[in-house]
């Protein structure tokens, strides 16, 4: 990319960044999130600029609005997951004390959505690897890899020592 095109983008950024950030500030709960939205908006603008398309303020506002919508959808999903985890943990872990339940809930939330789903399908729903693979739309090998990665993360998050396994994946 030529220096002239980079300078053109820098100009668009300087002229519009504050406007986009203020747009976001009026629509999200805090300034840090507004700055994140503005940064994501200009990251998308950079891609558009590299493709040779023009960047106008209304387009930047539309992108920022989409980023804000994405944020709220993500927050709603997170709240739904937290609610589900609380309910499931209350139903399935009666013998576990409250602190362990809280630690498990927080640890599960730190997994990716696929990892969390693999754990819940395996341990709460009682599905086998082939069934988890169907539910996750992946191969059985991938399902095992996802579950293995999730278990490892949970052990680390819960500060438990790893369980030794044999070459075929069984416990020793």
C-alpha cells in the first residue's frame, strides 16, 4: 500500500475517530467499551480502505451500530449461559459445597462456547463422543480434542493437578 493511501486513511481516522467514539459512548454503558467499539469500527474501515472503497462517516456509524449490536447480543448470550449454568449446577451438583459450585461456574464461563458445550453435553447430558461430535457438527476426533482441551483448562482454572492418562486416553 502506498504512503499516500496510508495518509488518506490516517486523515479519515483523525477526522472521524472522536465522532465515532462519541456515537458509541451515547449507546454503551462505559467509555472503555465505546473506545473498543470505535477501534473495531476503524479496523473494519482499514479493511475497506485496503480494498479501495471509500470511507464515509455514515458508513462508519453503521459499522459502529453493528458492533454495538454485536456487543449486546454477546452480553445477552453470556447472561443466558450464566443463568443456565447456575440452574444446571444447582440441579446436578447437590453434594458439592457452594464455593466449589461457584468456582466451577466461573471456570466454565472461561471456556470457549464449544468447549463449554462439549463439557456440558458429556457430563450433564451423558452423551458419548460420537453423539457430542454430531451435536457440535464435527468429527469424533475433533470432539475428543475439544473435550480434552476443555478438561485441561478446567483443571488449570480449578487449580487441580492433571490426571495421568495412558496413550489411549484412559486414566492411570
